[in-house]
C-alpha cells in the first residue's frame, strides 16, 4: 500500500503537467502579431464600403474568425460608439488563418440606412474575434484611420 501511495505521489505532477496543453498551444501567441490594415475605402450614392486585410504573423493558427466595423456617431464633443455594426464577408472559403496567412474582408453599408452627416465613416472601429488553435478566445479592437477614398 505504501509503495502505491509513493508511486501515485511521484506520478501526479507528471500527469497534471501533461494535461495542461492549453497553455502550450497559446504560449507564442501575441495579439500584436495580428495586423489589420485598410486596403480600400469606397463610397457612392448607394453605399459606403471597406476592404480590410488581416495578416497572421503569429506562430499559431487562428480560427472561427469574425470581423465587424462600427461607424461611430458624430457628436459635438467628437464621437461615440454606435450599436449598429457592419459584418465583414471574407474573400475566401474557410474560417481559419494559418501562420503567415492573410485574409481580406469586405464591408458594405447602404447610404439610405446610414445618415452620413451623423456617422464618422473616416474613423471606423474594427473588432476582430476568433480562437487561437481552436481553444482560447481573443478579441482585437481599435480605430482604423482611413485615408483612401475611391468613388465606385
């Protein structure tokens, strides 16, 4: 009985350490390794739109990806968050991004729904969500400064 207890005590740390794979899968993941860049902004009399590129410079695969653009409401003091968001459509099939890969999303909002006099289309807020190695959730959010405007 004593031998069994001693063996159990000796092998317990090994067993616990081997079961902790979540930490190992995300140890090298840094949110700074996900680069989000405006590729194109366009507007016309019917809609406003953006093409935004995401690059995965991390060593991990990210999956279950979603991207949203929030167009802030202009106020006298500046702007405030808008509860209305545009949902991005990826340019390719699949909902994952391998290490070193890139993916573009398109966003379009109809002008008749958006009051362009009250919405800041030049400084949208981008929110990007997903999972590292399919297990650990992450969310990136920042203001995207736009400089390019193309009439379509």
